[in-house]
C-alpha cells in the first residue's frame, strides 16, 4: 500500500494524471520543485520526475518551464494578458505570448473587476492570476503593465550614419525611436513595431511591414491599425452570414408593401442602404408616411457568431476609400440593403403627420418591400428644383414641410458644422476635397428619420419594454460656468439662473451679425455641450429638444439600432417562423441582452467614439496629402485654438488644423491670455484670438501624421477680419516668447531624432 503525505496525496513518483490534476488545481504557479514537494519526492525520484515532466511536454500534455507548468492549451497561473476587446462592458483578454504555431486556439479570459487595478481598455497589458472554471477561464488583474505598441506605427528612416529610426505617424507621438531589428523592412516602409526592451527609452523592433505609406488607400489602414478597429471577420461569422442570407421571407407573416412606391434617398457613393421613405396626403391636411428600415434582426440573431462580431465592432467605420462594416458584405451590401427592384425584408414604421407637423400615431410591422428607386440627394433636389419631380417626391417634400414646421417650433440646437468630403479616383488618388453641400434633400431624410426614431422610443415605452436611448444631456453646470466666463471676456453676459434650452443658444447666435464673432461663439457653444451616448435610462436629447429618442433607422451600421429592432419584435409580437438549421430561433432580445443592456450600451458608445476618431484622423491625413504639393502658398484661414506655445488655424472651406508656433510671430514677447483664448503682444498689443481670420503661409504638410504647420507671411500677419470688439488685454506675466528671445530649453516641434531625418516616402529604386 502506497504511503500518503500530510496533504493526503500518495507519496512516490506521481502518475501523469496526478501531475495534471495537481498543476490544474494549484492556486499558485506549480513548477518541478512544487510538484516534488507535494508528493514528497527525494533523490532518484526527483530525477525520475524530471524525465516524466519532459515526456509529458513532448506528448503535449503540459507546457511551460521548470519553474511553472500548466496544462497544454491552458494558461499559466500567473501570466501577462492583453485585453482583446470589451464585451458587454467586461474586458476579454488573451495570453500575450501565446505560441502562434500551437494547435490549440488562444483561450479567451473574462477579466474580473479589481479594486487594485484601474479600468482596463482594449489593448491594455496586465499581469493576472488565472483560474479555469467550468464555464471558461477567469483572469484576476494584479498589475497594469506599460503599453508595448502604443504609437509604434511609423515609417522607417535611415540617417546619415546608416542608423534606422521609426518616425511615428501619430502626431501626438513627438519622438522617433531607434530600430534594433528591421525585420525585413526597408527605408520608407510603413511598419508596425514593438519595444525591444522594458525601458521607456528602449529601441524597437519591426513586427509587421505594411508597405508604402503614401500609396493610395494607406491612410485608412493607418487608422485601422492605430485605433485597433476589428476589420477581419472570423470564419464562423462569414459562414453564418452565408447561411442566413438564404433565409426565405415568409410572405404570409409579413405586411406586403411591394406595391407602395417607397424610395431611398442616399449619398451618391453610399455603400449600404438602411432606410427608405414614402408619404401621401391623408385628405385632412396631414400625411400618412412609411419609414422602411432594413430588417437586420431577422438575419442577425442573438447569441450567434454574427451577433458576437457585430457587438464587438459596435458600428461600421467609414473612410474615403473603404468601409469597415459591422456586418459581412453579403448582408451589409446585399441581402439587408434596400435596393431598387428587389424584394427585401424591412421593419416598417407607419406614422401619421398632423397639419401642425406632429407625429400623432404610429405602428410597427415586419414587411416585404420592393423599392421604386434608389436616388442620390443631388438628383432628388434637382428634380424638385426644376419641377420634374414625380408625385412620390412631391408628397415627401409636402410631408417634410409639415415636419419642418414642428421642428422649428421645437427649436433644436442649430449649429453650422461643415462636413469635409474627400473624392478619390479609381486608383485611390485624391481628386478633390471640399465641404459637402447641405441640401433640403438631406433635411427631408433627416426629419423623417428623427420622426421614426421618436416613434420607436415611444412605442417601446408604451409597452414598458427595454429601450436603448440615444442620450444627449443638458450641459453640465461646470461647462456652463466656463461658457459664462468665456463670454465675459468677449463683453457678453450669460445668466446661469435661467432655464437652459437649445433655443437659448440659437437666439444668442442669431443676434450676432459679425460672421467672425458668430463663428467664435458657435465654437464656444459646441464646447459647452455634453457628448451623446447610448444608455437604457432616458435623460432626453437636449440637442434635438426631444424627451424620448432612440436610434432605429440604421441597423446595418449601428448595433444600437439592432437592439431597438429586437425590442420591438418582442414588444409587438413580430417574431417570424423558426428558421431551419442551427440558426438561433429568436430574433428578439435575449435574456443576456436584457440583463446586460447597460454594459452593452457603454461598450458601443466607446466603439462609436473610436470610429469618430479614426475617421477624423484619416480625413486629416488626406487633407495634408492634398496640400503637401502646395507648401509655400498662402491661404485664408481662421484661428481655431490658442495655447501658450502658439495657435492653431484651419483653412477656410477645406479644414485641416495647422500650428503656428509662437516663435514665428515676431521679435516681441507674446503672453497667453487663457480666459480670452488669445495671444497678446507685450509691446504692440497685437492679438491672435480664436475666431480671427487671417492669411497664413503653409510651411509644412505631413500626410503620414496629418499634421500641418503655418507661418505668418513676413509682409503681413495682421488678421484680415477680427471677431468683434474685445476688452483691453489684462497685464500678466509673459508666458511665451517670440523670435529673438533667449533660446528655450525645449523647442516647439522638436522630434527627438537627428536633424537630417525627414519623411521621405518609399526609397527610390
């Protein structure tokens, strides 16, 4: 009979099964020493254990080193993890050093909240204690670790001495890094790199060569990599998309709207078509209308691979040269997209519009539609303007005039925010960058969508069903105080005790006749606003002056809208017959959706912000590329921001912010008046303030970072249009120096690499 030690384990050389059981059950890392101690091994038994552990590793039963073993396919008890994504508000992590050649797929660990470690976001590295539960792996964070790849996308540059440097493409990363391992990259290549050591000053090594940074369509790839946007669909999601694309439409369970001349009005370059509209007079001075939206919930069921991937992405991301869709192309650009002459599944919102423009009634159905046409905004507007519009368009404009009347009575926030549009040719080369023209056709579609979104929110509230609200809260007191203080520097008053409404801001802007000052105050109003988000608790939509608002009209490209559709399916009993095969049967909200709605909405609010940043970064790079051949030219600009080190200006009707360093403003001292947001010359009293229009010379334009630099022309430099009378500048201690002052220790724009290095694009062959 085998002897047992104090722990109850048999003494003597353990079997392979006993070793696996001990390694898996150990609360701390289990190495050769811990195994030997647990089984009371001595002398020759330790030598035999070493051989057995080696055999088990070769057989693929365990993995690790002598100091810490774990089951093959498992995770060490203490290891470094990296957050892969945020799912329902919970971080999901994978082992950082998982062997890519391993036959086992890297396990996904659910990260539990820790009071010792700050909230983790996508891409964060952390040390964790791990445990395997029946439902999967759990990670308990112990310590957050420094980022290894942040800002480490860049271009390879070679200095005069033959040393390789990584010049970052992120304009927020100021210094270049020495490269210790090129990994096959050549001078001018766009690459991904990681730190070669633990020190902040360590060299980097190239881990992926992307290619020519100035080639067409590279700018969106930079944004995708920089912001960690998922852009490759898992095989299981693609397979499920192929399967659900074959689902038949049950004609006896859907309202047949194929004979109604519903039309879609979209941008000429639209990649998908979520929505279509129709209206006709009701004979009482009002209109009956239908807003038909792609029935994505019929194809993307809760719990499936498609649903998991759509939730992870949160939304589609639109670049000038491509779209990173929330759903695979067979759905987003084909089966779900509402296109002319094809039968499509739709969620139909029927609304009644009163002569006063109010939506007085609504109902929701699942329908089959066959669009009469897909029309571009410009074509629809032209038909209305030249009198060639058919009755379908005329009725839409008639219904919109009523909706617009109600909108004006509601008085939502009215800010003129121009949208830049980048037009590319077939080779991806920029043809034009311009501000997108705002037409009545845009407003028609927008007001119909707002009406349907309000109807969806109220329809769910009527059933006391879960709602994913689009929330835009009233400006906080802190922001209003800052707004009041800023207006005071402009000689304007703002009472904090009054009821804050969008109309209050509108009236303030309407009373300003000077275009420069109006642009200035409009920018201040924008800064005073809170950021919109998704949430299950209703706090109203301040900007639209609406009490209840949801997003219902774009389920192809927004996960929030898909959740609203699922809630409507449940609340109004719109479930379709159970599909054949292994597709999830229900298309309404799952129990998980209902219980985790707060975490889900937090996560998709984050993905929305990520998409906005990526899209803005990419436009900035296209603008910089467009202007890189016009360095030295003078442009009319408007100052958009002022700091102690200089001011930022944007080219009128084009966009793209560029810096004017204070060191280029002349020989005198300039002090920074933070409250008035202006630079003031100590001797001359010359000011550079937000809102001023002036002519500036383009000095640098870097397509890789999207950064530009301007200079004040030597012949001028005075604003060509001031933004109204200002109070006299207050006396303050000088904070910024102009040209001719003693050299400062840190110069603006210093990049931290040899002076002879510059962005060169690809190496000439």
